[in-house]
DNA sequence: TGCGTTACGGTTGAT
DNA sequence: TAATCAACCGTAACG
C-alpha cells in the first residue's frame, strides 16, 4: 500500500503546547486522540494497512493503534471511554429508587429512617449502606422537589406525577461543544428517537468532555482539512482497489450509528453526526465504555 | 520486525 | 469547597 505513504504529513499539526512522541506525533498526555485520528486508524486498518504502518503514518504509538483497533474489533466503537467520574459506590440506581419510594410513601421520613429501612429491607447491606449524608444528598439532588414538598402536597399528587422530578434531568438536546467526544458508559437516558439498548450494550452517559486534543491543540480546522484530503485520497484508493468486504466511499458500508457517511463528508463530520446520538458498545474494563458506534461491515478480526 | 501487554504519568468528574 | 477515588487516556518499553 504505497499509496498510503503519500498521505499528507502531519508535521504541521505540531502545536504550541502538548507533547511529541517518539514518532514525532503530537499528543496530550491523559487526553484521547482526536476522533478523526481514531477514525483514520480504524479505516486504514480496514483498508488492510498493517498496524505498524498506521502507527508510523499517523505518528501514533503502536500501542495506541493496537488498543484502538482492539477496542474497535471488540466493541465496534472508535470512541474513547468515559474519562473521569466514578461509579456510584452506594447510591446505585436501585438504592435511589428505593429511597424515592420510601419518600413517596412517607414524605416526612428522615434520612436515618430511610437508612434503617434500606438495611431492613435488604436493599443494602452494612457494607454498601449509604450514609445519612448521602441519603440527604440524594433527597436533595435527585428527589429534590419531593423532599421540598410538604407532606400534604406530596401526598396529594399521584405517584407518577412526582416520581422523577429530578432523578433524570432532561438531557441537553445537543452538546454545543465538543460533541466529537461523546463518551460512553453513561447514566443518562437513551436520547429520544433512539431505541433503548439492552443491558451492557446500553449507553450510560454522554460526556461533554471539556477538552479534546483537537481543541486543546487548536488543530480542528487543520484536521478537518487534512481529513478531507485524506478521504478524497482514500476514495481514490477505493475506486482503484475494490476490496470485497471493505468499505468504500460509494457503498457506504461505513456508517456511524446509522448515519451513513457520504463520500464527500469528512470523517470528522461523520463522527460529529454520530455523537449527537446515542452510542453503542461497551468498552472494556469497568463496563463504562460504549459510545458511538462505527459500523463497518465485516470488521477485520485479528488472528491472535 | 511486528504486535500484545503493561507500567507510568497524566486528566477527568462523581462522590 | 477541597480531597479522594476510580475510571479513562497515550506513550514507552518489554517480551
């Protein structure tokens, strides 16, 4: 695949800050690579480029290429996992649900009473029993209206009417910033219009991650331009080498969560489209993963 | 030489 | 409000 070696150089991506790896590539420690690069890694792999060549070409460490491809093969997602945050340790959805129930039944109930009941009902054991302050926080933050309501107002309303006043705050319609990084593994509801995903396949949250490498480095426009060039190039490549099972620009078997990529659209745009919707897939580890699904038919499976 | 794995230093966000 | 914790990141190095 000599053609790949003619891809545009990324020398000009060197930022004002950030770090440069051994291959001369730019990265920000602790932050994911731009989705455009991640997408390119996957697509180059789809084109049959060896990971070592991808690594050299994109100046991304081979460990990273390996990781991204492995994740893609496993989950179908090119996106990084959810950075930051932590799983609820004691205030699990089940616990919250029970607390809400207790509060609905007895709006005047005290936090310490709820705590006792959680233990008595077997919802929690002594190891994962929330503290009184945790319960208070749940009541304040997640069941706020109910807690603030007087017993009479609360009792007057049917359970459904105030069952979830704040438990599921409305999902922002769109993330104005950095929808490039739609992080998986979230606790938010499936966005409207998209089917709920069962169990481990469900998307748990969409991170409005504060800074992508692209943004940090200020290279978004550059990568877009670069991607456009690259895409045009790969389109050319696809035309010349029709590869069964491999996506080409004109039979858009590359789709991002149902958003078919047009051959004239940049990968960046495709990812952006994708990330306005829910993600699918579980990234390994703690099950926090997921994110947008890059569906490429017949993904190449690694031999090992 | 290619690649999977892992230690490391870093970021992030919920608790 | 700050600290802690546990998730994630990519790189570098090893086998």
